[in-house]
């Protein structure tokens, strides 16, 4: 059977206030937020205040941008709902929706939004010039085995 697996760039640990905030996980979230709100379709909806930088450190700006993204998705009028808690959880492979709240995982919606805006580059972020070297190395090390 022929099929295409669209990559889900996932986290190892939760990102946000009071969370483990593994640096490469934080970089991934910061990259998605920065790129989504830099795109012409996202720029008008960007959060006020300083821009998020891809540093690998979860700071107040990162938390504000995560919360803004979550609120933005929930206010968009679509059927997609995510928990607006300022945190980005890892999406377990076996779940599409959170078992407790039956809402989408923020990391999945970040992936989907980025892919809608940048379809030509989404599937190979390891080649993107703005991906920091530690994150790029993790993407390359985790390449799936060909079927």
C-alpha cells in the first residue's frame, strides 16, 4: 500500500513555565512561532511586544507567544481547540487528542500551521537555514529508517 507520512516534529519534554524546557524542544517551539508569525498570513495576528528569538531558553517572551498562539487558534472560528495554558506538551504517538480535555495538542497545530504556510520546506526542517545546529543534529540523528 502506498502512503506518505507527514513528519510530526515532536518534543521530548513539555515547554513552558515550570516545565522541563529541554533546549532543543524550546528551539523547535520558538522556530515554529517565529516562522508562523513572520509569514504574510500570520503576521497580522502576531503577539504584541518583543519578537521571540530561537535561543533554546524558555523565557517570558516564549511563554507569551505560546499563549498567544493558543488563544489565536481558539479564536479563529475553526473546530480546532487546544488548551490555552501557555505550555506545549509532547504528543504521544497513540493519541491525536488529549485524553483529559479531548483537545488537539499544541505541537500538532504548530506543525500543521507551519506546514500550511511553508509546505515546500516542512518535511525537511534539518535543511532550513534558521534551524539551530543542536536541533538540526537531533533531526538528522532521528531520521526514520526507509521502509
